[in-house]
C-alpha cells in the first residue's frame, strides 16, 4: 500500500499511541454516555428489539478512523520520482596496440596468449562506458583495426575477430605499433590520451624505431602503458607449420625487451607491467583502469508528489458522517 511512499515527519506516528488510550477511555465511560431510568418492572411496556443501540459504537469508530487519517496526514506522506543525468567532464581516448605475431599463440597463458588477452581486454572495454577506444594490430608491420570510437559494440566485435594471420608480415615491430597508435590519437581533443601497448617479444622489424615513436607520443601528450606478456623461462610456442597447416609447438625461451618497454613507459609518463599468467594479466588491466579515471558529474532531479491531502479529505468526510449520524439517527441514544 505504501510502496514508493516516504514520510517526511515520521515523529507524528507517535500520536498513534493516543488511539489505545482513547479506546480504553471509551470502554470505561460508554455506560455513562446514555441516560438511565430504573423501574421495578417492565410489565405494561411494549418491548421491541431495535438495531440502533447496537450500532451506536460506530460513531466512535468513525472518530478513531478520522484521527488516524489526520495523524498519517501530519506525517507528510509523499512519493519521490528521481531522475538521473550524468555528464562526462573529463574524457579519455584510449588506443590498445596488440601484438598479433605467431608467438602470441604460445600456451603459457590459457588457452593461449592472444585469447587470454582478448578476454581481459573485453572486460576492460566494458568497464569504460564513457571513453573512446580504438584498436591497433601489429606484427612485422602495423595497421588500425578500429579507429577511436565511443561505440563499444563495434570495438568489442572487432576485438573478438582479432586472430593470427600470415597476411601480416612476420616479426615484432614495436615502434610501428606505437607510431600507428600515436597517429590515431595525435589529433584527439580529449584531455587525456592513453596507449596500452602489449607485446611478447623484442623489436626486430619495422622502419620506425621505438625511441622515435615514444618521442612522438611525448610530443602529443600521450601516456603509454606497456605490458610484457609471457611466462618466465620456457613456453610452449609455435616453431613450425606442418603440411596440414597446423602449428607445430615446442619449448621456446621467452624473450621480452623489458628495458625497452620500461623506457617507453617512463618517457611518456606511463607504467610498465609484466604479465606472466592469466590472473596477473587481469590484475594489470584492472590497475590501469583505476589509474585512468574518467571524471563524471552526476545530476539528480527529485520530483515530490504530496499525498496528505486525500487523507485530510478522508478524515473530514468521516467526521462529517459521524456528526450527521450523531444528530440524526443516533440522536436519541448518544
């Protein structure tokens, strides 16, 4: 009955304690409310059974109900309709540069490095509803998979479609991947521009040096977070392609140019992370998510609708009925 209703002056509900007191008072005083006539015998009087004396207590009930309605009205019942509008006051543009070389199929992360990355990156994207995100792929060369956009459905679909392909030249061109990402962000008007660069190897191809690419990022005010992906030691990685087109796997030493990744991060004001397993990779993206916060201003609008007026009218109606009955039907008995 009172779902969605709040009471502004709840202290008035203490007045309901008066109702039991009024009932006790009525119980002990009711016999004195009517005149008494004592006679020795009823012989000679015609006795009739009238229902009116039995219902005279209805007058008191009406008065109690009216009092209860008035107390509830004084408690100020009202409904509240809250509408919320959010405004992003500090937007962030993010480009995720993903290494898609054959070594990303290594199985030191489950089911492999690339699939593990896609799962974690998808959750990261879903957690940034107010930012624009783009994707860059690189191996021996690089290209833009998805320009920065606020449409997360497009980014997630594009991320899900990323896979290793021999179409892209083999190798790991960290400088090319970083430079392409910088090119996506250099004209951005966002107050914060971020690149998340992930690789599992060393820079061994491409015609743009990582140092030059990081200088470009610094010039355009772009912060770079770098992630080295791969276990410590040996990992089960692709070493050859069999006649049926499937990869042949073997134990390969994991080599990540951590010094280079640290230098890029330090030069641009970012941070370097090392992900050796699925759990650590998820923790890294969670930490980046916390480091790069988007300021959101929230506006709430409250619409109050007062509900005490119908209760006051109900109380008035009950008192009017009680008054009318008292001086008409029950006039002879009260």
